[in-house]
C-alpha cells in the first residue's frame, strides 16, 4: 500500500503541471537542465483471488555545462521505487565529463557500463520486467529466481565508468568499483553494436563482470545474498526490428566460486515479441530461470514466466496498460495507468 500511495502522489504532481513536456527542460547559454521520469499506479491479482495495489515511479535530473564544442561536464541524480525498496538514498548520483567524438567518463554511484549497454526484452506493460520486476513483489516463488537478464554488480559503492562514443554503430566501455562492504572490488565490461538504418534494424549487446570476494552481496529480489571466493557474470542480448515488429532475445549467466550458504547463481534466458499499431501496442514475453544448476550436491530450482501485455497511448504523457500471464506457477492479471514527463 505504501508503494501505491507514493506512485499516486507522484501522479498527482505530474497531472498538476501545465505543459509538463516542455516545462521540465531548461536551456540558457552554456547551461542546461532536464528532468524526466514516470509514475505508475495499478493493481495485480495473483491467482485472480485477491486484488493488490502496485506502485512504481522514477525521477531523473541532469544538469550540464557546455564548456566548449568539445567538452561538457554535468551531474545526474535519480531516484526510483526500486532503490527505495532496497533502502538506498538514490538510484544514481554521479558526475560526468563528455568529450566529443571520444566518449564519456562517469564517477559516482551508478550502474556498471555492462548494464547500461545491455539490451532488454520487448515489453509494453508496466511491470518493469527488465529491472527488478514488480510482480516479484507480490508473487513469492518457491525458491530463488534470477528475474533480470542484464547483469548487475550493484550501485551501492562509488564506481568509475569509461565508455566510448558510438563509432560505426559500436560502443564499448569499462567499469571499476571498490570501497564496498558487499565485495572487495568489481570490474565490468560492456559492448553494444547498433544497426539502426535499413528496413531491418538490429542491436546486439555483450556484458561481462568479475567480483572479488562477495560478502552477502544481494542485488536481486528473490535470490539470497552470495558469499563466495568470487562471482563471474555474462549477459548477451539481441533486438531485431522490422517495421512495427520487435523481437528480442537475452541471456544471463552467473557463476559463484565456492559459495557459502544458500545458492544464488545459475542462468536466465528470455525472449519477447512486440507489435506497434498507432496508439496500440502488444507484447509477449517469456523468461526461464534455473538457479543452483552448477551445484551437483543440491537440486536446482527452475521458474517460468510468461506475460502478455497491452498498452493504449491516450496522449503524449498518459498510457493505459494491462498484463496477464503466469510466474512461479501463479497466474495473474494486472492493469494500471502510467504517466511520463
């Protein structure tokens, strides 16, 4: 209920802003400021027996200073429901330096470059399936589930991201972070290749991550925190667009060396298809999670998720959405309102 109240409060603020699409961006001389975000309020009915409220929101502010035609410096702060659920003070807080035709440097609390360059699954609903899905808050599985196909090494410790500017459709980068109570240090690398021209448009991504000595590191929803000698991850993704059709397929593999306590590694595979027609969008998304597969002395836990979603774009800033499907052997229906600014 608290999540729902928060989302409705944000919705009320957004609906009360006249000309919200233009009033949240400001440019003067060499300075610019921009505020973007969304708010979602709705319901979910697990097994169609009880109606539960769900709420989600995100706000992101960015300030930039254009020093000259080559260099820009700025600052980003973002907060959302997923960060609040984990007790964090922000989703992102970092400074950045952009160098034209070369790339960008980010320093602060933010996602690794492997996650930022990752490719997600097509979905037009409001359940946030590519980032700590909302249905996991209400539908509790019988065992550990890896719900996200793009890798993460957390955002609770300061990190540095180095990423190149796109060249010939390719963009790559490195991340390094330490000073964390969850691990000694972590290094991530990411690659994204986009082919946006032509009748068929494609995007590919590859991410790898190494974490040394994780100590109760817990970035997921329903997998226990990992304590091990080290953790290695890999994620892969592809999106293909043909006219109004978008097909995507993604995968993520997690391996823990000599884990202590409950097992939380394994793999997750996903695929999805969406279709856009004027104001209407539909999608079908499937994910399969297998946790504990590398440990021979225990039985691994498998989970299937299948969701069909529908969205109607009422206006530039207002969407209505519905989703139905099953996860953790529990069928459900969900619907809501989503506002963007």
